[in-house]
C-alpha cells in the first residue's frame, strides 16, 4: 500500500567534549573569495559530546613552498554540546587560484583528538555572484530537464508528464516559453549540448504510431536556434516496439563538425531469441543535417549488465586522440553482493568492440567526464560519488587518455545528487550540490588547477544543471530552491590590462561590479548624458529666442497722454542694448547706452524689446507723431523783419485811435504782453530711472509718464 517502514538506531552522545572539524562545502563572505583580497571563512565545527566546550583555541596555517606556516590563532569562548557552529576566520588570500588552509582546534579536554584538524582547499575566483531569477514560465507540475547556453542566449527544456517544451533564456536570464509542442510523447531519455555557435543540439527518445497502429520508440536528433526554430527532425535508429527493446541513458557531444551520440541499447528481441542483452552504441556524423550521413556503431561495448530503471546516463567526449566513454556496469563482488561499477573506455568513432576498457571504481554513481585537448593530447577530467546518504563522498580525478591519474581529491558531500564539469577557456570548474551542516541543500563550486580546490558554497538549493557562456563570461546554474526553479549567474571578471592603467576598469574592480553590469551602467550613463545635453541645448535656444527682438522707431509717444507733449531729441539717436540675462521673473533688465553719432542720420532709436506687440505699438506711435509734427507752424525764416517795423496794411485804421475793449482791465504801468511768435516752447527733459533713456515733455501739466523705450511708468 502507501505505507513505508524503516528501522534506524539512535546513538547517545558521549559524555564530555569531542570537537570535530567537518569536511565538505564551507561558506565564505563574500560568497566568492578573490585572489589577493580579504575574506572570511566560516569553518563548521561540531561538538559531538554532550558537554559544553569553553575557550577552544583555533590555529590557522597556510601551506607555502617551504611547508606549513602559522597564520594566526584565536579563541572561541563557547561551543555547546550536540551543536554545529560556524566559526569565522578572517583571511587574506594570495595571488594563486587555490588557497591551502589547515585549521586545528585545541580544547582543554577532548574525547577524540584525531578529528580536531582539517585541511581546506579554497578556490579563489575573480568573479561576482549575481542575483537569482525565478523561472516563472514553468507550471507546478513541469520539471526542468536540460539547460543549454548557445551564446548570449540559450534554451531550457522542460517536461510536463510526457510532453516536452522549449523555453528561451535571454542574456539577462529571463525565461520565455517559445515552443510547447516540441514532443508530446517523450520516452524519458534526453541530452543536449552547445558549443556557443547559436545552436542547441538535442537528442531524445519519443514514441510515434507506425503504419499498423503500434507505438514505436524512436531516437531523434535536431537543433534549436536562438529564435526557437528547428530543422526537420532526424530519426537516427531503428524504431522499437516495447517488446523489442529501448534506448536510454543518452549523451551527446560536439567537437568541430563532428556530432557524436552514445547510449544504452536494450535488445529484448535479439533476432528472435528473446535473449535480453544490453550494449553501448555510438552514432556520429560530420554533416548532422544530412539524414543519410549518420554512422551507427553497435555494439561499442557489448554485454552490459545494469539496472535499467536507475542507471546513470553515459558520458561521451570527443577528443583529438580518441573518443572517450564513462559508463556503468554491474559487478558481483567476492562477497556475493552486486554493485554498480564505473568503467572507462576509449576508441575511434565508427569502430565497434572497443578494446581499451578500464574498471575505475567498484561501487560508484553519478559518473561525469570532461575531455580537453591541447596539441593533439587529450586530458581527461572525471568525477563520481561513492557511498550513500550522509556518508557520500565526491571523487575528482585528472589523468591522461590511458586513465593514469596524476591529480586526485576527495570531498565529503552528504546527499549529493548532481555534478557538472564546466570548461571555461581551458580551466575546469566543478559544480555540485550537497546537504549542509544545517541539513539544508546547497550548491558548491570548485576548480581544477595544479591542485583541486573545491568546497565553496555558491548558493542554497539543489543543482539541476550548470552551463558556461563564453559570450557573456558567466557560469549559469539551474537550481531548485524549496520547490522554486531559479537561474543564477557567476559572472567572471574580464582580464584587466595592467599596461593600459584604465581607471574605469580599476574602479569596476574596486566596486565589485562584474563586466556585464558595468557595461550596462556605462551604456545607461552615456544615454543619460546625451539626453541631458540635448535638453540643455533646447532650453538655451528657446531662452535666446524669447529674449532678443530688435525694432527701430523715430518718435515715441504715450497712449495715456497727448502724444504732442513728447518730443524725441534729434541731436543724437538713442541706442538701447538689452542684456540677455533675465531675472527670476523672466523679465529682461535693459542696459541703456547713449552713443552720439558723427554723421547726421534720421532721428531713430534702436530698441531691443521683448515682444512683437511692442514693435507694432511703437510703429503706430511713430506714424501718429509724424502726422502731428507735420501740422506745426513753420518758424519764421532767418533774417526776417520784425512785425513791429512793417507798415500797416493800406486802409486799416490806426490802432492807437481805437478804444480799449469793453470790460478789459487797465494795464496801468505793466508792459504789453510779448508777441506769441517770439515765445519758445516750454520743454522739460526727463530721464527714465529704469533704462536711463532721455526724452522731452512739452506739456507742463504731465506728472506721470511712461518711458517710450522700456514702458516703465514713473513720476516727473
């Protein structure tokens, strides 16, 4: 039914103090320590005993060319019994890529002194860990299967029951579904790869009805470009009925023009004998889009004994020397128990029954391999796990094509499920998951160098897949955090050219900003500067147009008073220059400069005004003043005789004989009034207090006047 029972033993904690430095994935602050910078290492320390440990002395040592040298020591005051404590250690890394640290714990009393020392191989990576992004396009029942980075973008393939979907992954790790009907009868095996050429190479198994109405299992191959378009699917192997066999445990690799696929072929029918056998096959092509160019090699490894329901996939790598395989084959130990052994083999594509095979480990799981070639020589990197549950251990090796190991390392990784070996421009990174000291899953990262540095906590969660993008210079991990699928990038710094002494690159390194984020910030800053300059130029043009207009007038009069009472000085024209600087109310403050002209020119005033309305007004005033000036009596011609000297007209009576007008007062001794023709005009010169323009008023009754130049009203 639905009931599962299990038996386990509960062990009592020993009385006393037992300090244990735990091996495995450790946490640092910052998350990724850099070369030559200070960081903090958090060492997990467990007190297995039931009593509290006090004043525990910790000693930290660095490994150098001359041996282990003490770096420093400190005291942890309290470590409670039955607990795990992360003890922080402040360190300054060197310029190498791996830091060798040995930590010793010395309490006053200890039940077991053998577990008080631990060595950590800390990888130093010049990279920045970005924020994680949720993959919101997946449904609650959809499972992510494969992540592939094709360049600046990539693809995520997921499964909903037996239906495969393709999702597009942008350079910013945004995921958008682009194909829901990739295959609606998936049979459980799939593998993808990419070499950064914009294509994801996919091989998978699926079912299709034959002409007789039976479902047969097919082995397919196709590619997906960055726009989610695919060429016609190629059917690689002979379709199989369920009673005839199946294809499973697939893997695919691309090297140049060669595309190679490997997998397990279970042959139940076996030419009618129904002898159930399993073998390893390969199929390859140098022109993968040609259906007839694929070459099948079966069997490459015959007579494989495995558990078909739980076996790990094959790993195939195409090198310059050979094509390499890492596969599983069950063996019976002398004790009678059957274990899954990991085997290595190499050979040439197109050949069957490869002769070079080697038993790697008797009881292993999760085999992963990566092959890098240089000058025609293959270097083989492998990883697998040993054990089960809390006792699981990760094994990492580096060797040649004969599988002779010259670099090997082990790490305690309880609960490990997934391992990825990533090639970053010839440097191999290890990404794996495990259960931490607080029983929470976490993802760790390491690196192959002269030694193997492993065990730095990268992120919480379960690892689903990991890929590297050479275009974006980032390692992207696909993780499951408490049931939520997320993407997270480890962005590598671009090499800094020390000879150029670029201050912006140095500033980026100091601020801890990755190159992609810095490029985005620079682009946004440039756009902002260009926009600000354009806006400033538009403001200056508009303000200049509003502040400068020129009009010419001959005579200026005032509408509110008699225009004949104002006379412009004809001796020197008034030139008014208005400053372009405006006050806070956007009103121009004019500066008036009176400049006499040597040559006689018409009485004009050059005024800079602020609106066309004033120009029209001044023109009307000019016309009105000229018309009124034309009606004034002409002055007597020069040298004309006085009217008193002229004889009276003929026949006119003598004025002296006329009587005075009736009612007129007697003048007495007062002199007679002057002749009006001899009187001059009663003029007043007025100066504007605002613009300093000078003009003449002819009406003495005027007490308030508007300046004809700046329209300022003032009293006179």
